[in-house]
């Protein structure tokens, strides 16, 4: 079955072009196909890119913790596209290969840093059970503080929306990329 097309820059109307330019500016001149799909609704694309920019550049969470949660969320949703882009970001901010591989393979992930362990457990519980138990919640709150736990919850929700968008519309991986995760479903 056909899915929505990935827009091309030449096809954008004025409202889409305005948001496209903002995305391009916030992402060092590159607009991912994810956003080209979202641009069918410029308002949604704009809000999504602004929230994503917040998580990338202004969160109280370290980049390492953000990427740990993003990879965990991408794995949960079998989002090969999100995984493809965030695997290299995670490696670039020091997330160890063994941790990345364990998350991708669905193996028990041993995390020695208390903040890593708290973020990973919180992310997994929220995704798997749709709530977080008291012990896991307290551990995350102790590590991240009130602002951090609110931002972590929003991050998980944001990347859940991104993964659902990518999966529902079957946004393809970049040419030549090999999926690191099985397809959803």
C-alpha cells in the first residue's frame, strides 16, 4: 500500500517552506525525510522540530542520557530510521558500544553509572508498562531532579511520536543504509 509521499523541497508551499527553512537552520542545513513527511502539516512539523531542538540543545539532561533514552525508545518501537540517526550520536557522546549493542539486541543492559541506570530503567518501564513504578521513579528523580524527570518523560513521549510517525508512514532509511532493527510488527 502506498503511504504519504516524502515531500521534495521544490514541492513546498509558502507555509511549508517557512517551517522547512527553520528546520534547516536548526539542523545545520540538513532536513531529514522525517520532517519532509511531517511537513504535510506545517504546524505539526514546526511544533515537532521545536520540541526536538529543545531536547537536542537545551535539555537539562546530558546528551549521553538523551541518546540512551532515544535508543531505548527506538528499539521499543523497532524504528530503524531513528536508530540509524541516533546510533552515531550516541557513540559520539561517549555511550559505549557494548551498551548500544545490548539495547539493539534486546539483551540485559548492564549500566554502572547510576544516572544511566536510572534513565534506562525509567524509559523501559514507561514504554513497556505505560507507567513507572515507585522505586524506578524515585531513582530517576534522585538522579535528575524535578526538571530532569519532567524533561525525560517528555523526551520519551517525543521520540515515541517520532517513531510512530516513521513507522506508520514507512519513512525510508537513507539510500545505502542497512536497517539495524527488524521492521515493526
